[in-house]
C-alpha cells in the first residue's frame, strides 16, 4: 500500500498536474474519479464531495454510503480504498497537508470535529441548498488556489476551509435529526444492547462494556455513536453506560441478600471502590447509605 508524504507525490502517482500549492491541493472529479483504483494513505486531511453512480470507496471498516450528494472526511494516515468509481455528476476533493495548518487556529480546532473519526458509511448527505453552499466555499478556495499567492492567500483559504467544517458540523446535526425516523432512536437501540449485555452475563465475564464494543454491535463508529447520543439525550455514550449500570445497581442493592461487593462484581466492576465512587457521583449517596436508607 502506497503512503504519500507530499501532495506532489500524490499528484504524480495519479498523473495530475503538479499542485498549485505544495501543502494544499484541489482535485475536481467529473464522471471518472481522478484517483483511479488504489489503496493508499497520506499525511493530508481529505474533504470530498461526490455523487457515486457505481464503485467502492472504503475507509475505516465499512463501505461508503453514496446515496445522494455525500461528503466524506478523512484524517491523515487513514487507509482509503477506491475501486471502479463512476460519478453521477461532478465532485471534488480537497487535500490539506497537516503542515499547512501549523501555527493556525485550525490546527487545534480541526481536532474537535468528530466526523473525521466517523466510519465511511456515516457520510454527510446534503440537501440541494446545502450543496450550493459547500460548492460556493469550494469555488472561493479555488479562486485563491489558482491565482498568484500573496501574504493573504493562506489565511483566506484556511478561513473558507474552517467555514466548510463548521457548516458540516451543522449539517450533521440536521442529519442526526432527519435520519432518526429512518434509523430509529439510537438511545433505544443502545439501551437494548446494554440490556442484552446484562442479561447474557457478559458483564461478569468481560467487565464493563466499552463504547467501542457497543458501537461495534450497533454497526457505527464510537465517535458517531457518542455524537448521535449526545444529540438525542444531551449525554455521551459513556455517561449513558454509567447511568444504566447505576440504575441496575440501585435495583439490586434493594434485595436484602445482595451486598455491595456482590452487586459491584455482578455489574462488571473490577473493584468495589470504583463502583462506590461512581455510585456516589450519580446518586449522591454511597451504596451502603442508599441501601440502609431504602431498606429502613
């Protein structure tokens, strides 16, 4: 598998003209994607917009969800695979070498955008008006990219890139809401998996469930799961795991034959002290205080 350290190498390998900037590259797609068939990694972020008619794009573990106009976001050194691509209409790819962000605020803020950690089948699907907005920002970047650069060019291009990312964040929140009817409420599915995990005795066998394990069961990425649950409930996946376990702990503590240690181990806690700290944080009482107050 080929790794591209520079955008010039990436362009050369695909037979494109040299990039106008050594650390920023715009690649426009017509009916054929310019990347051809390949599997590769690079030291660049990739922001792409495509309407696929046929073919396979894969990064992470899963295949690209290409219904409607979709945006994809890939971080440096993430494996990308493209095979037999055919587009319904034009698209674009923006490659931003990570060094292009050095010393700029975007170097830090890009880390907060969780969609760079989503699986490829969690692509962003745009409405026609949203497409227009993204294309207009792309064209503004292109104007700076193709003209003679000056002292303002980098700042202007980065500001437009920052706008694309902020709009993508907004559009993802809209997508979370609009797709709820199609995909079902994630919190219901999440709690169902937790209940199955509990009833199967998996807590005692494997310990506390991780966000990664639950996301894998639900066929989503951990970051996408947490962001979607945050949208639905205001709480992260880990917050909800803790709430679920403490709710079950409260129920079990009220049984007279259950002591605190046994409840902790039944629920997958490796030691009682961690269970006690989490219980007090959630309930405001230590487990023995809760048990004593309610049994009396």
